[in-house]
C-alpha cells in the first residue's frame, strides 16, 4: 500500500481502481489470517502485523468510498 494518501489529486477512475485493489488485498489478508490461525503455524507477532495492515486497508477503503460517494442533501 504505497499509494499516496492525498486523494484530492486523483481522478475518480483512479480511485475506483485503487478501491478494487485495496478490497482484494483486504480479502486476501483475511484469507491468510484465517489459514494461519486454522493451521496454528503463525506466531502472534505475524498475526498482529497482518491484522494491522488489514485495518489500514479498511480505513483507506472507507476514505475512498466517502470520496466517491456524492453528498446527498436531504
């Protein structure tokens, strides 16, 4: 996740591509965490690092979704 966090300079199309990449990486991390836990081969430090990365991706996904979703005035 080496993408710059300044979303104001990116087009919506670029953000949609990044969003898809981040969602896929988030799913892959989730699968990896579950596999390591089921096998019992992961140490706590590895699991902690994977979970932190997953949380950072979740935050980036939320930020991009907020940017792409138009504000609706009720």
